[in-house]
């Protein structure tokens, strides 16, 4: 059946297809396809980066402290810009933000890959480059989230979020690391860095297919000075955070869990694998198992009704999920760690 493009009154353009049903309904929207395609390249690149940066540090002779130094820059850059990125996404055309950040990441990753290939890469290059990459991500995903409602009908937003929720663990924790491990095993971490840069190139080229979208603004805010309005929004967001107990408590709990769980997982597990005689492929298997578990859980939760006390359920599940880390401390078996 040929595709029939339609544009609902006041809504985004859609394409009538036989396969875009159920959880695939967002793909009816012509603008959604390049947007999610670019996000897929972005997530795949992040998955490759996870393996590439670890084994690049190990190749340089670094240990856990050196890896912490190299990867802290990425998190620092993202933390510094994510709030500003959210404000900017409401005032600057999101397509422009997406393309600019993709171009910046491609250039930075290209430089890191060139330094690695020529044998002139140092740890501080990875740390400084990580800051810039993290800052770009701090702008990229707020712009993605702000653009999504403008190109997808409201009834398809939940499915669109489900697609991203499935792609994130599948590509970032499974596909990307698996691909990177093959490259590291066959060539070197430097060529895995090249692959990350190519993923960003794919992201940028896919975004070129995304047509400009009018910026949606509150008419009441159009008369304000842009800088003053942006600062007011930022101040309002911080005020809401510190004066809303449930939100502040959840945020602080999430920060604590990231500090004591996710951080050690990213930094220490590669050295546990190396100490057990494993390599990049074994590390990738562990990340793939983590990603597969996340994808299955995401799919399962999407089929269930939202719990009445969903924040309590979320925090309890997050706490219980920390228990398998005991296995990591008690064994050097890669299969056992992957199962955990």
C-alpha cells in the first residue's frame, strides 16, 4: 500500500502506513523518524564510548583513579549545562540545538580519535573532551524532549517515550558496547573512538532530514527580554525544586544512588573484569546483560498500570536492585557478574 501523507488540523503531519500501529504508532509522523533515528545514533555512540574510553585508559596504563579522572569530566559537563539546556530548549529552535550539539560532539570525538591513532593521546585530553561532550548532551536531550510534543500527536507521546526507553538500554548498554568490544579486540581502542565519531556523523546527517519546526512559546512571555526571561525560568525551576519535598527527596536519592552505585559500576567493573583475565569483550557482555535486563523491565513496566504510590515503588525497586552488587564483590566470574 502506498504511503498517504496527511496533516491533521493544528497537528503534525502523519503518514498512513500499515505497520505503524500499537507501540510503533509514532513512526506515522514523518518528523519523528529522523528525530528518533538521530537519537539512535547518539545512544549507539554513547554505548561505544563507554567501552572505548575504559580500554583507552587501560591501554595508557591507567587504573581506577585515572579512569575516574577521565570520565568525571563527562558527568561534570552534563551537570553544568542540563538546567541551562532545558531553559534554552524553550527559547531556541530545538532543531538548531540538536544539530549544533551533534556537530560539536563530532568534532571533539574526531580530535580525540586522531590523537589516539597517532599515539599522542593523554588522560587530560579524555577529561577535557569529556567535559565538552557532557555539556553537549546537557543541551541535546532537553531539546529532544521539547521537540517531541511538537512533531508527535498527544496520544502517541507515551508510545514515543516507550520507543526511546527501549532504544536506550538496547543501544547504549548492549549494542554499542558489543560493537565497541569487537573493534577493540580486532584493532584498538583508538579505532573504537573513530566509531564513536562516525556515530555522531550519522546523528548529524540524520538530523538534516528534520525540517524546521516553529518554536512553541507561551504568548504571555513573548514581551520579556530573552535573557531576563531565561534567568526567571531558571530561578523558577530551582525554587520549585527546593520547595517541593517529594521532588527534592527523589532527586537527592537519585543523586546518592548514582554516586554509590552507578559510579562504581562504570569505574570498577572494567578492572574486576581485567583482574579476572577478561578483556573488552567480557566487559561488553556484562553491559549487554545489564542493557537486556533494562529493556525487558522497561517493556514489562509499560504493560502494567502505573502504581498508585509510584515514587515509593520506584525507590524501593531501585534499592533492591543494588543487592546484586554483592555478587560483584564476592566473585571474579564474568558470567556470574553478567547474571547479577
